[in-house]
C-alpha cells in the first residue's frame, strides 16, 4: 500500500513540476487560472525564474517521496526521508486550508477563475497530498 500511495503522490508531484516548466517556457494552457485574482487583476505575476524554482521544488519533493518509498534501494534508507516527507505533508495540508484570503478552503475571494479551480481541484489535491504524505511519513 505504501508503494502505491508514494507512486501516486510522486506522479502527481512530477506532473505538477512539468506543468510549471511548461509555463516557465511560455506555455499558456491553464495559466489564466493558476494565479489568484484581486478585483479582476492577478495578485502577482510570477517570473519564469520563480516558476522554474517552483518546478524545481516540486521535483525535489518527488525525489523525497520516492526516497520514503524505498526506490533508491539499500544505499539510502527510507528513514532518512521520514521528516522531510512529513514536512511536505504539512506544507500541502496548510496550502489546502489556505490563507483566509486568496487560496485554500478558507479563501474569502471567490467567483474568479482561480477561485473556482482552487475549490474544485487545487485545494482538494493539496489536501489529498498532505494527508497521503503525512500517512507515508508516519507509517
């Protein structure tokens, strides 16, 4: 069961990393709903470098999850990845809960493209990742 959960989480994280690389190099698909809005304006405009940094962080998260699953064999013990995996789980859980304003289940600003996607996909996905990674870390 642990391998299934870790594989699914790693696949999602790797796909999200690839999506951010796509955006960093000018891809437009889904970009309109990727950033919160305030009064019809994007709350911030991430640069290509910032977007690549997010992609890199997601790729590192993928490697941590795979390490917790034991994918690296005997040369790196799964115990080394326990706390980083738990920390990742907490980060995704916190993202799902939100900031009481723009993102997460607690957001106040609704009715924008981002808010609709956040409620329907982004926050639930973060909640599932958070719970899955927490479970994987503590198993």
